[in-house]
């Protein structure tokens, strides 16, 4: 079992610890060839570099594999990195050391999912959800799945946590805006990211599956729901069309990986709920990682195209403690 995690590392530390490899690349430098690594555990990521025997060693390094790393923590362009002196593959380790786990237990998410499905009154949508989530393997994958690779809800349980949070937002929206078809948007909320159960693998690091990278979770999710609808006797064509539109449009535009933009009230509301929950999750992750006493701003967040302002939260927390 690991005792030292990425979050614990500081420049000058000598380490002998297990890490999973997320990326590995052979690169040229002025002295020849070197190996560039991205090493991960459940607490975060750190870059690594191997200077010696690069051509031979890289043939033995596999993304997703767990390795014992001996070396030291150095810095490069202001960021910590591991200078690796020795690296050996490992077969015995605790997988939970490498993929982070979310704040909710499996049973908590399972109960919340059951209650959410119970909110659906429409017989067609209810039967569709019952068919999909009565599949034990799929239900487990949904409850244990991740919401993303790096950006939001990127931990075990993140997919269900995100989907149920979007469900709660849509429930509030439907109670506020009478033009929203309640059962439609709530069903869409639970199913909008269902394709992620086939889009990500969690073999010691969160990574895309082949179908996840080639097709994307939206296309996969649309196919899964379309196939399940066939098992619901008399499922109306209009309901199928509107539900599929929610899945296909929930990320807002082709530039954001949705085949179509939202073109219904429910589609617009679901897009906003999904956007809000994913963005706030990303901000929580950034603040948890970077906010500390004396630091008021985050590093530049490329996917948000901005810095995030923390204010004096860290200083106030320190004073109270």
C-alpha cells in the first residue's frame, strides 16, 4: 500500500514509491533521447523524466501500468517533476491508491438513484429507466463510473454524483417553469451521460476506452437509449425523438461536442444544468488543489481561459483554525 502520494511531494524529496503511468513518450534533447512520463495516483499527477537507457526502457513501459519509482523531486519551469533513477513494474498493489474516490458511498448513490427514478410518473419514461438500471452490471458501472478524465467529477462515483446533481437542478427548474415537461427533462438528466459507462476505463488511471475516443459518450449514450427503448412496448415516437434530442444536445453546440444545439425548452434547461454542475465541480477541484494561505489566484485554467479568484479564503481559514 502506498504511503506517499503526489500531493505530499516537495522539491528535494527522495522517493521510492508506487505510481501509475498515464502517459509515456520518447523525446529528443541535446544529449540524446529521454523518456517523458506523466505519473498519477489518487491525489493527482506529476511529470517524470528518465534520462538513461531511454530507447531500451521505453519498450517496457505501458500506460495504465503501476511501477515502483526511485528518484528525486526536482523542478522544471516552476513545476515539480520526478527525476527517475529506477523504475520497475509491479503486480501487487491496491487499485484504490491510484483512482480517486468521490465523497459519496456506493450505497448512498444507489439509494439516491432509486429515489430519483421514483420521481418519474410517465409510464414510458419510468419503464425505460427501470429497464436500463435493472441491468446490474450497467447500474454498477454507472454508480462507480467517473464523470470525466481530468476536468470534472473525475473520480469513482463521479458519474452518478454529477447525473443526480443535474437531476436535482432539473427538478427545481421544472417546478419553477411550467413550460418544462417534467418527466422528460428528469429522464434526460439521468441519462444524458449514460454513454460514459462505456467511454472510460479505470485501470489504475482514468483513460478513454477505444469506443470512448472514437465515438464519444454522446453518440454511445444515444445508441444505448435507442436500443433500450425497443424493449418498452408502445414507446411513442415523439417521446423518443425529444429524449434523444436531450442526450444529443446537452453539451450545447458542435464546438462543445454535441451533434446538435438544444432546440427545445427542456434541451436548453438540461444544457444549463449540466454546464453549471460541471463548471462548479471543476472550480472545486482547482480550489482544493491550489488554494492555500497567501494565494488569492489560481494558475491559468486553460479550459476556462481564465484565472480563478480565491480571495482571502485561505487566510481566513488559517486564522480560524
